[in-house]
């Protein structure tokens, strides 16, 4: 009975500690890229049940290692909360599970639990910056391979970046078509397939290494099939296949390719039966000892929750004027404010915002502005790199990204310059994080100072500022930059009172 109560107390403390982190985790699981995560927890439990025979007869809990894992879970939890990085909080959840396993079964049982814990790690969605990096590279790779496949079958095709021109149709290989949503589940599929069908370590490693090329090739073949259908059947058939059935084709093809690879490796190296672990000699820990450690683990998780609540209660929120009073006329600029719908405001998560269009009376150019301000930032509501938002729709591709230093006689602050393009249009965008007296263009440094100020100053307030303009035909980037520099020179002085130093 005491053992059951101790386990329930740990489970309850774990749920309470991470209660506000479950909604963002579930939202990530509900996206197309990470919908496979719903299967991860049942799979991990099933694999652990399969490997129960590998548990040694004599179980010695590893309390020191367990407390170390619990401490690391706490560090990741507070760093994630302080720097508003959800991924660190999610990883903290996993380390708590590891600590529980070590408290109950110890290192001697890792032969049984290592693989289920590895599978469970796939329930943690990667940080957004990994998505952005992989997506950009995978789009180009998938586009290049698909064009080569179509050229092999004598299909006339021309590629420019991530745009594939077939004459009768143009395929834009945007983020959703990059193949990223197939990479992680294919890796998981390969690891499970290697575990179930291959018994030798080198075979399982080769299967795991084959998963990424398999996913990329399958996605490129999907795009090539769309091109074939567009040229030889109809554009409507190609478009319907591209959006409806192509995902199923990729998964089935990936399963077939990995299964063939697994069979071939078994043919080369054969299979061997996995032996049950020998009963090692050692001290048999009394159940009461484990019960005490589990109650202590629940108490530590409770302390983490209390400490986080204390930090939240001591949060400093500076006073500031609302953007409702932001001037729409300054210098030779005249603006018009835009108001977003409730759905957009919910996705922004900001406490105040300013969105509008300013016209330069001298040049007649329109400059789009978006400023999102946060009284405090946490993983569910924080300023983030706007690249993913800019690339999230409309078919834009990132052409270049670089920092521009402040200019003594011009733009008074440093900015990050982005050049985005799509067929027939180019967008020049500047952005910067203006937070607690600092102007930062690097999102990782912004997270660092966010965590630092959260601990030392109890402040996480700040804003993200975006300034954008469409470039005219034939207009150079340098000329467009001059237009935006002049605007920011006037705009930044008007913005300053609305963002506390």
C-alpha cells in the first residue's frame, strides 16, 4: 500500500508541476509535423512491457543517479521557464521519468529500460530553431532530387530555388512540403523496425542511419509524382494527389524501403536471440527504501512548483503607456492602424500590440509595422524570431539574413535584415528585440538575457519590432534599405516611451 501511495504522490506532483506545460505540448502534438507523438507514449509502454523479461531478479535502486537526474530536471525546468523555451521544460519532463526509473529499478535495469526511454524521447518536439534550419535545407534538397527524378523520365522541368516550373503548373516546395514532417516519424519507425526485426547492434545502427535518406528520397519522389501527373494526366489530378494522398504514399514507401533494408541486413549478418539478463549479485533494496525515495521525489517536485510560484508572484511589471495613444503622424510619415482578429491576437499572446501601415509622403512608399509587447514572457507567450511567421504562408522563401549595425548619423539601432522572395515579388524586412534597455537581433542572446533578467531583476518584459516593405521591380536592396533606415530613424524615437528601459 505504501508503494502505491508513493507512486501516486510522485505522479500527482509531476502533473501539478507541469500542468501549465501540457497545453503547449498538446498543441505541438496536434500539428501535422508532430502528430506522430500521440503514438510515442503507448509505444514506449508497450516496448517496456516486451522487455520486462530482461529485468534482473535482484534490483538495486540507484538513488544518487536518480537525485542527479531529478536535479537536472529542475535546472532545465527553471531555465525553460526563465528563458521562455518550451523545449527545455519538455526535456525536463523526460528526465523526471528517468529519475523515477532509477529510484525504482536502478542502473542494473537499464538493459530493459534504455530502449523504451529512447522511444519516449520522441514525444518531445524539437525546438523551433531546429525546425527552421532543417526545413530550409530539406526544401532545397527535396526540390533538387525531385527535379533530377523528373529529368530522368524526360519530363521538361525548370527549378529556381524551391520553385519547380513544369510549364503547365508551378510547384512551390514550401515549409509544409519540405519533408520535415516525415523525417522524425521515419527515424522512430526505423529505430522500432531495427529493434523488432534486427538483433545485432550494427544492423540497428545502419537502419537508423538509413531513415533520413529514406524520408528525403520518399518526399522527393512524391514531388516528382506530382510533376508526372501534371504533365501526363491533369493539373487537377496532380493538385488533388499533392494535398490528399501523397502523405500516405510516403509512409508506405518508407516502410517498404526500411523493411527491405532490414531483410537485407539480416541476410548479411543473420539474427541472434536476445538473452535474458543474468541475475547479478548485489544488495536487495527493501521496498521501504524505494518508498522513502519516491516520497522525497514528490517533495522535491513540490518544491520546484513552490519556487516557480514564488518567482511568478515576485515578477516586476513596469508601467507604460498603451499603444492606443501611439502617434500616427510624425515627420513626413502618415499612418493607419490595423486591428487583428481574436484568433490572431491569441496566437500572438502579447499584452499590447501596434500594427499599421505608414506612408512616406516624400517617396510614396508604404512601410508595414508590427510591434508586439509583453508585460512578462513565459514559454507560452514570448517574443520569438519572426522568420517562421514570415515564411509560414504566402509562398515566401528566405533569400538572405544578416545583421546591420547602428549608424551614427542614420538608423540609431542595430537590426536584422531579411530578404524574402517569391515569383514576381521581393520583401525587405527588418526586425529587432527591444527588451529591458537592450536592442538584440540574435534570438539566442535574447533568450540568454531573458533568463538572466528573470533571475536577477525579476523582469521579462519586452517587445519584438518588425518593419517591412515590398521592393519595386528593379529596385536594389541597398535603396530599399535606405528607405527603411530613414523610417526607423523617425519611428524609433516615437516608439521609445512605449517600451520601458
